[in-house]
C-alpha cells in the first residue's frame, strides 16, 4: 500500500495523514519542565523486544503501536500517556503527551530529502530531536553515523517505541533503505522480531533520552561523560505549537556544533494549534542566531517544507 494513501485507521502507528494536531484546541500552555532521563540498553537487547510485534516501512522495522496500546499498562505506562491517548482519542495532550506514538508524514518527507540531497551521515554525530519512532536516527545509523542520540518528551515513547525500533533495525542491519523515489510502505504479515545474537556495534553508538528539551540539554552539557556537540540535528513535526519555539531554538543553539546543520520538516501551518514553518522562520530571524533556508517544498495534501538551519557565522 502506498505510504501516501495508507489508511491511518487500519494502522494507527503509521499515521500518514496530513492533519497532525488539526483537530486539537489551541494551547497557551508552556512546555512543561519534564525532568531529563537517560534510558540504557539492557545487556540482553532481546528483553526490549519481548511482547513486541513489528511491521516495516521502507525496509525499516517499527513497533505496531496498536499492540502497544493493548498491552502497555502499569509500570510500562507510568506516565499514563497510552491510556489517556486511547481514551481521549487524541494524538496531543499538551504538556503530557506530544504525539510520539505515531509516525507522521513529514518524517517521510525528510527521509526522501536525505536521498535526493545526498545528505552524508558518515562519521557524523547526530541527534534525532523529538524522535518518536526514531526512524530518522535509524537512517543516520544506516548511513554510518559515528554516534546517534535519540530524544523524546515522553519516557514511555523511548521505552516502548524508540528503543525497540532501534534494536530491531540494528539486528536487521544487513538491510538497507531503498533510495528510489517510488518507495512504498510494505505491509507484510505481523511478525515477531528476530532474536539478537549479542549486541550489534550500532547499538553502542546510541544513547536515548526523555524529557523536556532544556532539561535534556542540561543533562548532556553537565554530564561527566564525554560530550561533543552535534554535526547534524534532525527534527520532524516539532514546531506545531508556537509556545515551544523558544525552548526549541535555545536547545538547537546549545547542542549544535558551530559548523553543524539542522534539518527540520514541518507542515506550512498546523490548523488548530497555530504553528508552522513560516512562523518559526520569522521567530528564528528575530533571534538573529541562525540562518535558514527552505530547501524543499511539498505540495501534495497539506503543504509541507524542509528547512535547513545553521549558525549565521558558520562556514
């Protein structure tokens, strides 16, 4: 089934419709200060894949979220985001749940752009910011990035979605993303993940964090562990709420290497919430720290854009 025509009601984990947060009421709530936490990979990565059912899209494995919604309870859903998202039929609960259980359309726009623009990840340090399923970071891993870090607002998303996806794709590391323009979302029968034999080298390149952006920045910059700023920061559908722009801008300024690049995918406008690519572009211009460039526009469905961001004084 084409990813542009996939039925989101049939597979709620692969939400490819173009109206993220469209039906949500406008929010004036500031981004809650959720403490940062690092999530560690267990010695036996198979534990992460227990009770998970995997599907695939563009030769990338991902957890079937409808199964997570049925099985994730108690300590596994300590934030209560799975139960609240299901009961409220909502993909956004401001300050509580920020949409990380779904795979959104702009993620695929950015993956397409990587191929079209021949973005090189070899030996780069990469951050998948607001990662959700973590597909962007997984693509960077497959592109021979030196290190890839994943961040999401919700710890449940990291534990139940991101970590299993990364582990499953590292186990299947022999498979590579097709670079053709006519890629389609494969819909094989549901399957249990393969058993890992040891910990693949790719997993040793990864770190996982949950929490609000400023808190994660503080954790990274204040850690005793060696930390170098990111050559590339990838982020998709994170500018839907203007209340979050200041925190996002400051995080990029703190974590991006002086000659690094941010690749941001977004809809032109998020109906009901108020954010969008041009509003964020104006916000950045007023801060006078970064330069921006719209490197791709997509007109199918709701208009979407890819923006490249770099420091004004970068080479």
